[in-house]
C-alpha cells in the first residue's frame, strides 16, 4: 500500500538522532517548559524570520491563545473558511469569539476575498486566514483588505510550514501565526505540539503566560489561562526533525511537479498551480473529480491510500450549523467537499511510488 504518511519508512539516521534527543531529555530530569523548549522556540522563530515563537500544546491552542492574547473574544467576530480542519473554527469558539464563514475560491480552495468582504460587519475584529494544503498566496491583497476594514489579519499555518510569499514566511504577515506540529504535519513531533509566532514581544509574553494557567511568576496568576505547555521531549524531537524539513519540503515539491506534469486524465482536475515556487509546501496534494468516491475506490483497490480534506465543510457539522455565513451561501466550499481527493505526497515516497500513483490515476475511467 502506498500510504498517505509513512513514518516507519523514515531514515535510520533520523531515528538514531531522535533516540539521542530522547536520552538527553531523560538525563536532564526536566520534562515540561525547559531549555529544550526554549531552544526549539528560538530555532523556529529564526527559521520563520519572526521575532518570537511560543511553544504550546498543539495547533488549536496556538490559535486560541493568540486570540485571547489579543483580547479577541466575547462579542467579537472572526472571519474564516469552512474548508479547513475543524480545529480552526473550534479554537475561535473556545476563545469566546464568534466565527463567521466565508466561501472559497474553487481554483485554490483558499478564502475568496469578495466573500470575506460580504461577511465583514460592525463586530468583525479579525480574519483568520488558513494557508490550506500548504499554499500561501496573495498576501499583499489580504493585508490591504484587512487594513481597509480596520480588522486584524491572523494566520493558521498548521499546513504551511515555512511556505513563503515574496520572500516572507507564513506567520509573519498577520499579528500572529499559529503552527501545529501534529505528527502528520510537514514538521511533526512524535505527539501533540504547536507554536504561536509573532513579531510583538508583548503578545509573545502574554501568550507565554496564557499557556501556563495565566501564571506570570511562579504561583502568581495575572489572568485565567489554560494548560497548554510544550514538553521537553517533543521540543527536543522537533529540533532534530527540523534538520530534515528543507529536504522533505523539496521532496514534496518534486512529487507535486511530477503529478502536475504526468497526471493526464480528463476526469481529474488539479487545483491552481502556486504563483511562486516557494509559496506551496504541499502538505497535501489535492485533486478534484466529479467521480471522487469512485476514484478513491479505484485507487484503494490498486494499493493507493487517499483521504478527503475535508468531506464535510464546517457549516455542515452539527455544532456549527447555525454559524453566520456569507449571505450568498457557501456553494464553492460545498462543491469542493464533494469532489476533492488528497493523494499520497509525503517525503518517504520513492520515484516508483510516485509513478505508480500517476499510472493508476491515468488508468481510471
Ligand atoms: C492540524 C490543523 C489544526 C490543528 O492543529 P492540532 O495540532 O491538531 O491542534 C488547525 N488548523 C489546521 C488548518 C490544521 O490542519
């Protein structure tokens, strides 16, 4: 089976380095929020070209903590996309704010600016842009739109590790960027982990207080925070795995290039190609087909695993069915959910695997 992710196929030298990192933590006798976390935060901020990174428990908490650190909550609306991981919207709700869902551009599955503008109202405080599938795009346009309406730009970077637009890295455009290091992400830990990145020292400090019960000095609480601390083991493992990120991203891009060149089936469409080589890190390679379910079945029978990201848009999930949406509806998101299919695009794939995926898709009738 050609899998969507294949961690067992990771190189032995990576395993060895990970075991050494685990040993270092065991011997340190310090397991939560320590020097490993500090070292990883510094490395990650540097790689993002951003002043600060604050390690937290997961990507969803990074969003919630970022919102709370900006005092975005009760009575405030945050515009985002229904075509995303549920965590994006759940984090807004957990922060006490109200999500408002705008439609997507069917060519990219990213938010559609015209729809976002239709969603803006007197209570809109921010727009949370999701760099879906690893694509960052048109950031000047988003920044200008937010400026024009006096709302904050925020970034969900859970799928876009080190993607760049005009030389600037995801997470550096908004007031904060929220990263997830869930194992399947482009940079993944061996458990849950996340980070908030930002250029404001004040915001970073507040986030660091919020992640630890709102504690400013040991046993002194300046506000009601949460428990979302990054542990030393994950931080040590992330430092090791970060050494592989560039090579792995290059491999994802090479696979995507092969798919774009060689998948030729009139019943299958690609999303729009990235406008800049660095602006897509191919967390996922997503096709669309009106015969999506049959294509997935065909591929499964030929030994190719696929997933659907995402089969149910957020506004169709029962707890979110009453959320405010674009008054014109969310037809593009609904259509995308019905036709999208993610095919394997991970760094451990061999050229033979890539060719097999291409051949099986081309053979589909
Ligand atoms: C994975 C993901 C999240 C949530 O990250 P967790 O670490 O799983 O909490 C949020 N947004 C998007 C777009 C994601 O892909």
